[in-house]
C-alpha cells in the first residue's frame, strides 16, 4: 500500500523552512515532507563566495531589520545564529527638486528636512495630506498596544477623495495632494524600497511605510552571510525529522476520491507521485501560476492580485579598489544602476574590494540583457553566479568609471549577475495591486479545498508574494503563521509507516 504523509510542503524558501520548523516544534509526530525544485533550499537567498571565499556577495536578501521583522528576528534567535549589525543603509540621492516648481508648503517641508532625505520628507508630507485625519502620526509607536489591529482597520477602511484607499494607486493619491515636481522627484529619487517603480496599492503601501518610518534598531546580517541562516534552518528542520527532497518540482495536484491528494512531481527525467493529506504551497506568484490547471477558480482569480517586481544584482571583485573601508554606499546617480554597495577586504583593504550593484526598474532590464544565456539566464544554486561574459565585464567596468568619475580601467578579477525574474521565481519581490482587497485574497489562499464538493480545506498557500509584509522575510513568515493557525484542527499525525514511499 502506498504510504501517506500528513503534510507536504512545496518550496524550500524561508517560508517553507519556517513552516516545517514550527510544525515539528508544535507537533513532533507529524509526518512532513518538503519538496524543492532546485538543487538547494533557500529560495530568494543567494550568498555567493567570491575570491576563493574571501568575499561573500549577497545576490538575494541582504539584511534583517529587527524592528520591522519581529518573527524573523525570533526565528534567527531560535536557530542560535550569530549576527553582525549593518550600520549603513542605501544612500539617498543628493539631487534636490526644482524649488520653483514646488508649492510653498512643499518648500517649507524641505527646509525643515534640510540635509536629510528630501524624497522621504515629500512622501510623508503627501501621505499626511491624504490620510492625516485617519491616523495619529505624532503618537505612533511600533509597540503601541492595539496598533496591529488599528493598521488592519486602516488598510480596510481608510478613504481618500470619497473612495476606499485600497482601490487607489499610491501615485494616483499622491498626484492629488502634491505638485507634479514633488511626485516625480519622490518616485524617481526616493530610496524607500523598490515598490515605488510601479503603482502599488495605496492602503497596503502606506501600512508598510508606517512601520518603516518607525524603524530604529540597526539591521543585521547573520555571520557567514544569509546562507548561514538557510543552513541553520535546513539543519534544524532535517534534525527534527522532516524529509527534504531536492530537485523535486511539483507539476500537478490531483484530489483522490477519499479526499487525500496525489502530488505529481518531476525529479530529473523521472516522474513521481506522493500521497498526502494536506499540501502547503510555499511559492511565489509565477510558480503558483505554473500550477494553474490544478487550482480551483476562486484561487486562480486571486493570483494576479500582486505585481511582480524584477530585481537584478550585478557584482564584481576588483584588485586595487577605488574605495576604502569607509566608502558610503552610492545613490546610483551617474550610472545605469539603482544603488551601489562597496565592501573592502577585511585583511588587505587596499588590495581587493567587492562592488555590488542593485537594480530594480528600469535598470534591471539593462542588466538582464547582459546575462550569458538569455531565456535561461538564471544561474541559481546549481551553478555559480559568477560569469565569464565579457559584455557583463565591460558594463561593470563602465559602471565603476561612472560611479567614481574616472577614465582608467578597473582591474576586475571576478564578476557575476543574478536575475530574479527567471523561473522558478518570476520576480524579486511582490506587492498588492490597486483595487485588490489583500485581506480577502490572503484569506482565500490560506486554506481551500480542491474540489467544489464542500470538503474540508486540504491546500494552503503561503510565502512573501501574498502576505501583509511583502518584500521582506517577515511577510513570508507572517503568511506561514496564518496557515499554521488554520492547520491544527485537521493536521493530526497519521499512523501509516514509511510515509515517504513514492510510486513512480
Ligand atoms: C534581490 C533581493 C533582495 C532582498 N532583500 C531582502 C532583505 O534585505 N531583507 C528581507 O527581509 N527580504 C529581502 N528580500 C525578500 C526575501 O528574499 C523574500 O521575501 C523571501 O526570501 C521569500 O521567501 P519565500 O519562501 O516566500 O519564497 P522563495 O524564496 O521564492 O521560495 C520559494 C521556493 O519554491 C521553490 N519552487 C518554486 N516552484 C516550485 C515547484 N513547482 N516545486 C517545488 N519547489 C518549487 C523555489 O525554488 C524556491 O526555493 C529580497 C529579495 C530579493 C530578490
């Protein structure tokens, strides 16, 4: 007889690993299998050793903000991971808007913010104009009792210009309360996260910005890079008895007559079927869309509720670097990039340096075109991000020349690129579209049945893409928590033996 697992988790990103970890902590007897399509778990984390491991270039997530990410912070502590604070944030632009095209009130805002971040100041002036009567900005604190419920109420009920805020795009709202110069300046020069390059849902974005505004404690990164987090999580999950199957891609889910599920998986050239009581899809939008034939219509209707934001990182190691240990991150002005980070070699800072260039819209498209194999350009996990492509090398040399205002040719030793738009990810990060009710979509995806015959839910979706803190690990963990709260009623350990048996 084919054995059954209690829960199968699809996707070994941070949400899948966290779910497996939490489930085993609360119900050690559960039979859990985790299937990951790629050669390694970790998802949108990619720490790449460069110069024989003397540098660690992060091509995916780079920092954890403990004030913004309390669940993630607790997970790091539970895993016993040592961390290092990151004291520098991405640099803002030094360029200022044309004062004569601003309103008198906007000019006063900039005078008060003199020497600070002009785009950030104008953004907050606009937000306060739009919803200042609906949120107590002056008395806001992250630890204020009842704040989370108030924020959920704001997300749901806030209104602007006589209409629900969530039905409106952020730039539509700001265009009604700011001058065009202020809107354009904030959109083009703001360093406040990559969602600004499209038109995010105003209610969801303001709720997220409300938290970002109050952040105080410095961000940190695990010692050993983000890969140390993935390694510790994988070790803990395996140690707790979860079976992790790498290079297993879920292709379809079929409901059996008895209500159990058959998972059709691809493993290299072979097919495999695994029987389970429940499945948790810890996947982003594009990976879920690839499963569309298996998903019911109400779930499919939710999938396009989020925007997909492309991100491309390009990095290089340089001999005789043009920067030193105290060089600030660059704003991206003067080069085809969004932002630059510079690191010095810890032992010989004059000898080697690592430059990392972050690119969201529009510059990500320029860099994506420099990948070695367009169409299959995502060098994730199974082969190094490092590249031998001379076009990429030339682009990096020119970017360094533009960034530092020099004509001589930098001496590059290694270089690489990572484009998160390619399969199986389809995006660097996601955000809610205007007009979509994020709370309703999250509730629909958190638990559903495959058939329309009134059966209890057996399928759950979680992950950063459909969460209430997108773009961050915290969103992935929060959505996993939502699924965990729905599970205990039904996820009782089964008593079958050899649950990982697979029939080919
Ligand atoms: C460049 C970049 C920088 C970032 N910086 C930060 C940061 O500094 N701080 C922060 O908190 N967050 C950051 N993020 C966001 C953070 O990386 C994500 O929120 C988080 O990693 C998402 O985890 P997830 O589990 O939801 O999804 P993913 O990490 O996307 O995991 C999904 C997994 O599912 C697998 N998969 C897909 N399809 C299938 C299938 N059919 N069968 C089996 N497996 C499948 C994938 O291979 C992947 O491993 C950044 C993201 C990017 C891209």
